[in-house]
């Protein structure tokens, strides 16, 4: 009976210390532990892809604009060329007397660009030997226009007569001398208020000139010659 009187009444108020909740320990998987590392790598990959797409887009725009606004090459013609003096000295002296004049016609075919010629240097060759050169002042050429330059080369130059004389005598007998003229230019393009960087094209003209003392070749005259433009823009 005594044991019956000692029953525990669980519905009564308990004033003892609070019982802390049971803590559950959560273990992180290897994937969770490296998630932060993967987040940084993912962000790097996304950023790299975005930058690559932007660069490709910019390249396409630049290429499209270049194709639209790409300048056309300069056109050049040698007109009315006259070789009034062209004599090779007797063996031993090694000098070539010359007087060559011609008109150079330059055409700018561009409707968007004008040309600033900052330098035009003319150099003449015979049989591979440079015998004359001349320079010209700055010039300006408007859009879609023609410009004429008078070039005059006169003087005496030292050449290797032993190697040149054979070709000189042969061409003299044929009635025409073949002289190569190169024009080295420094040019800027201008569109609206914008000027391009300098670029350096050259013009290559192969002239077939009548021998001054040959009446037959003089009667045939000089034919207008188109010059080849290289390294333009």
C-alpha cells in the first residue's frame, strides 16, 4: 500500500532545470564542402563566355564597318612622257645623261574619302640601276577627283656601263628605252573631320619611251601607261 501512495503525478508542475534539446549533428557531403569552390569557378566561366561573346560581336561590327567604308585604291597614269636626253657615256666614264619629263595623273575613286599627300618621291631606274630621283610638295585631293603632277628628272648619274651598255645599245636600236619609275607616297585619308594614320603606298610605272634620235619611234610617240598601286591603305 505504501508503494501505491508514492505514484508520480506527471501532470504536476515541474520546477527543476530545463532539459536542453537533443542536438543533431549533420555531416556535410564532399559535394557540399566544395560547393563554394564550384561557385567561384562557375562565375569565372560565365564571365569568360560573356566577354568572349562581346568581343566576337565587336569584331563583327568592326569588320562590317570596314567592308562598308573600305577605301578604294588610288589610280595612277603616266601621261605625255618625253625622254629628250638619254645618253650613255663612252666606256670608262660610267655616267648616264638624262632628261625625262612626264605628267602623272592621280585619281581618287572614293566618294567618302579625300587624300592628303604628305610626301611624293619619284625614283627612276634603268636596267635595275637607280639614276634619278625627285620630290614634290604636299598636295590635297578631294573626293572622287583627278589631280595632275608634272614630274621632271634631269641630270647625270653614275652607272655600271659594262653591264648596262649591252641593253642600252639593243634598246637604242629597237627605238624604245624601257625606264621604270616608282613613286613612293605618304598618304592620309580624311572622312568628315577624321584623318587616318599615315600609310605608305607606292606606284610602279613601266615606261616605254621613244629614243630621242629615232624619228620612227618619235612618230609612234608615247602611250599612256597605267601604274600599279601597291600597299594602299
